[in-house]
């Protein structure tokens, strides 16, 4: 009976296993890197088509590093990248650092995106007053999209790390 139970414990293909220990830090690093690039990159981009047959021209570009909030977002994302190593350590209290950093990053990005959208809307309103073009478009630049993707990945990484910690505390193998 002991031998049969041992062989049964060794191989169970349908047994639940928790997330890999490298998932949380990987997602946090990737999200942090995207948020660093996005925090300093192009937030708002406006293009205009002056005449039919011509290529659209970029008329306004607002960069993240031009605002105080851009470097702050990049700094919080940098802290997240540095502290993501804590997910691999045994000290549970240190795992709060990347968790809190990812929450702070998500709050900052969530606060900034509506302001970026308002800035793009203001550019479009200004363009209506000066109609010397065929078409005009103002919207998020690649930096805003990188910030959004980075914040989502960072929160998902921290959620995976938190769920893994709960599973490990219950004794579920990983």
C-alpha cells in the first residue's frame, strides 16, 4: 500500500499547481519597462492633412518628459522594476514593495490618461477654429499606450505573485 500511494503521489498530470515563481517578476519587469518608456514618450500626437494627395503632417507632439508627471511615472515604474526581484526572495514582507509599486503605477497612469485625453480634445477644438486642412486627428501617442499596457502588466504580475503566495502558504506545489 505504501508503494502504490508513493507512485500515485509522484505523477498526477491533472493536479493543480500554482503559478511559476518567475511569472510575477517577469510581468512586473515587462510592465515597468513599458511604463518607463511610456512615461517619457509621446503622450499626445496630432496630425493634419493639408490637401488631398499630400501625406499627413505631424503638427503637435506632447512628450511625457515635458510634464512633471512623466518622470514621476517613469520613476515609479523604475522602482517597480528594481523591487520585482523581491518576488523571488523568501522574505514575505519585502514582497509588499513590488505590490505597492504596481498599485502606485496603476493609480498614476489611471489618473494621467484622462488628462492626456483632455489635452487631445483641446487640440481638436483648437483645430476647428483654424480650418486650413482637409483632415485633423489628435489622440494618444505611443507613450500613452505603453503606459496603459505597462500598468496592466504590472498589476497582473502583482496579482499573480499574490495568488502564488496564497497558494504556497496553503501548501500547494509550484
